[in-house]
C-alpha cells in the first residue's frame, strides 16, 4: 500500500450472514464488497468462526486500515429519547421488547440528528477478536446508520414517507416526516404474505393511505422479485433509495443494485 493511502473497513454482522466493504478514500474507490449469506441463523460462536475464516484467509484484510467499523444488525435494540436516557438502566430499556440474558453485554449509540439513544446488544466475542486483529475500532448498531441516513436524506415535505430496509427473513421499517423520525420497528418474516402484512399493518396504525404514501425500498429486494411485486400490488408509490455516495467501484465489485448495500455504503459517511 502506498504511504499516503487511506483505507477504511466496514464489517456488517448478522446471525444470518456477514458483509465486508473496503473503501480506499485516497481514490474514492470501493475495493472490496463481499457478502456471505447463511440459510439459518448461526450462533455467536459459529459466527465468530465464519468471521475468522474470511479475515484470516484473505490478504485484503492483512493490510493496515485507518478505521475499522463493525455494524451489528439484530433485533436486540431499542430507541430511547436522550432526555429520558439513563446509562444505569440499559437492560430495563431492552427487556420490554427483546429477549436478553443476564450475561448479555449491552451498549448504546447516540443519534444526534434526532436526540435519541439506540440501546442494543453487540457480540463480545466478535469485539474481542476484532480488537486483537485490528486494534482500536468502532462498533454501531445497523439501525443507527439506517436512521441517520434516512433522516439526513429524506425529503423536506410535510407528508410522511416510509422506508423499508429488507434483509434475509427480517426487515426494518422507518416512517419519517420533514426529516423527523415518526416510527421505527423491525420485523421477522418467512413469506411474502408476512412481509406485506407487517407493512400494511404499520400503514394502518400510522393512519396512512396506501394510495398516497410513498415507500422507499433498500436492502435485499429487486424489481423482479416477489417481495417487490406484492408491495407494488398494495401500495401505489414504490421506489428504490440508493445510498448517498459518489464512490467508484472496481469492476469485480460493482453491485447490481446500489440500494442493496444501503447501510454498508452509508457507514463511511
């Protein structure tokens, strides 16, 4: 690597898979974009072994990085208004909407753009491995990046817009109005019917009209798959939301759909 080259690494951790992205800031180029998907959820121990195998068998990860970010994507998170937040009650915030163990390590991100705190469970074994491998690094919850990105780049108008980030058997849903967070939740789904049920249920609860509300899609969804088709069947205005970035891609790393890497690519902002 050239002496003045600046490179950043982002690693996205899900129990159903791993994603890796290397950005060369000196050339504004994404040099590696890799995804590993599992059909079933792994245990934290299995996930660590998968992570070790990929990092220790690829020379790209042995080079020095100026920054390393680990992104945890799981349902074990909850938002708390900053004005009500008390660091001594992290478990109390989480236990109402997530199954946590007494031994779970709990941490939080501060989301300045809407004065909230995101309380969540990272994986200690993964954190320890990343520290041993790369030294100092930062970790965040995926929903922190998703919420920040949506609020920064949502439209400046009075109507509520919906944002759905689709993953393998789960998705996150955000409602925003005039750059303010109205709603955030995450759902597990097994079928396209589950998928549209939760979306329409949310639209109903927010008293929105599927004939007029706009849904912005990101993540693992394309225009020719069944998830898109069923959303478009019931909601009139559907669009894909690309990450706001100007990165170039190596030919071997050019994604078919930029919106499929929304969180990962926005993690460098």
